[in-house]
């Protein structure tokens, strides 16, 4: 019976998919997935495969990639997981990762697996296209296409005449890469680097004393910079607020802030990360708004559950992470001080949000923003009533929630709700409901764009 239920839901979803009713297909596949995972039975890998394809049709490849990885976790001997994951990686422009996925599959799958031949052929074609796309210049050494200079210093050797060195380097108009390595004296001054306006890469050793003022001047006067590695030794220990705002810039080494004992507010906004920063115990406010976390294959993730035990506010607005659900569950545990959580626009599976609730991670929340989350529906509201009892402000805009479930929240003896935001709901709320909510003392902000008026498009910006 269980198998039949999951299978019938999958069949219904496939029918909706063929009719291009992708939202209905997604809902059916999600129910089928829950049925298969929680109660057993059904083709779990096949259902996840269908849901991954649907996510891609809805232009949410990150969620599709999550399902592809879950397929592999469910059955490493099933070639469908590798095929789907690699296909989505190609769709996302990550052909190198797709090739790695194919190569891993060929190492893992049995020699008689029927999917091996297809994977072998796809891997060969992709590898050929990938090499052709890289072009002939990729095999050149740095010196052939650009000037690459490394400067070594030593405390025991004669000191480097840095101003003279900079004057010499300025005579190389095509200098793009500079590394300052080794141990320099305390009088070593990296500031003249800003005169090298053609630099694209600057790497300074930890012992190269770059001040915050010098760092700012380098960023302002070297407009072509794509990568900087430097240790800023003069960040004062009393610093309480620190935000780094970029536009899709990859940071290989995240800022070291764990040694700032008074830091309370910290944000990495619009940045591509491959590692989470170590956070101090003093931190109360963290924003990763519009940033993108991508852990390289084979690299273990750092433990985040014990970080920032006194955190009060977590802003993950439009934050991208292939494993966002596990991150949320792990990071919010043992944080009874957490009162403010912003998840707007994230690609988060609803079951992961429910797990965080059921574990008591969100029990202390007074503010929750789940606007724009694709799978949010009435069962989430039911769990909020029981598991987020202190909620005072709730934003469920652009979700599938119906007004009858919100009415249960308003009528609950446990309810402390003071403000409810319900803009652009999939099923618009009636005026009678809005009047009822206001009669209960709940503030309902009106829509930003009034009927009959057109609102100029606004470019989204990271939230602090």
C-alpha cells in the first residue's frame, strides 16, 4: 500500500510534468519523496530524479542539485544519481565538477552496470568540449601571457629597498601578479603597491604588515584587482561591527574574526565562499545575505554547530548553499538566544525547516521571514503554532499558505503574533480575513504596489 501510494503520487507528478504544470508536479514529487523516505517503499531514487528535473524547469537548479546528491546518498550503486547530478552541474556552468562526478561514478559503479557505458560516453564528450573551451592560451606559463613577480624577504638578509623595487616594477606596464613572501622587518611598508595600477592578483604573506588604510588604498587605486590575500594586522580589538560587501567575488580565505573578542555584528554580503569563517563567542548578528557557499569536492566542511553560541540574529536572505538544510539544522542548534531568522528567497527544502523546528532549534524566535520559499504550505504554519511559540512577526509572502491555517495561528491560545506580512500570496487572502486579523490586534502591512500603479523594478541589495 505504501509503495502504491508513493508510486501513484510519482505517476501523477509525471503527468503534470508532461503538461508543463511544474508547480503541481513539484508538490506531487515532494509528497512522494516524503512518503518514500519516511514510510519506505516506492522508487526513492526515481522520485528524487523527477523532482530534480522539475526544479530545473522552475529555474531552481540549486535545489535540483540537492536532489541529485540525495539520489547518490540513497544508492551509490545507482547510475541515475550521477547522471542527474552531472547534468545539473553542466546546466549551472560547472563542467569541471560534472567531469569529476562522472569520473567518481566510473570508479564506484560495478563493471556490469548498464549505466556505465552512457556515463563513459558523456564524460568523454564533456571532457573534449571542456578542453576545447579552455583554448590554447590556458597551457601557457604565467610569464608568457602576463608578468608574474615574487619578492622574498628575510629578517637576517639585507633589507629590501622597497621604494626602489616599486619604482622598478612600475616600469613593467603589464605586471599583473605580485607575491610578497617571507619574513620582513617591522618597517616593511607594503603601501607603495597601490602604484601598480595594472595588478590583478596581490598575495602578501602573513608577516607583511599591511594596515587597514593601506588595504583600502590598494582596493581603490588598483581597479583591475581580482584577488587579494593579505593579513590586516591593525584591526583594533574593540571592533564591534564588520561588513565585507562584494559583487560575486570568490574569497578563498575568509576573514579571520574569531580573535576579535568584542565583535557583535558581522556580515559577508554578496560573496562566494568555499569555507565558513570561524566566529567569536561575542557575535550576536550574522548576515550572509546574497552570498554563495560552495565547498570543493573532497574537502571536509568545518564544524559550525558550536560557533557563535550567543547569536541573536541570522540573515540568510537569498543565501545559496547546496546543503542549506543541513547547515541550518546544525548552525541553529544550541542557540537559545536566536530570536531573528531571515530565510527569504533561499532554496530550502521544507522538510529541513521542519526538522529544525522539531528539534527545538527555533523555539526562541520572535521574528521569522520565510517569504518566497517554494514549498512552504499549511503544515509549516501548524508546526509554527506548536514549535515556535514566541513568534511575534511572521512574513509568509509568496508562499502556498492558505488563510484557514493562519486563522488557526491567530486563534491559538499560544499565539503572540503582532505582525503578519502576506504579500503576493499564491492564493490571495480575502479582505474579511485581513479585517479579522486586524481585529485580533495583528498588524497587516498593505502591499507595496497599489492596484492600478506600476512599480519600477528595484535591484535587490544584500541585507545587513
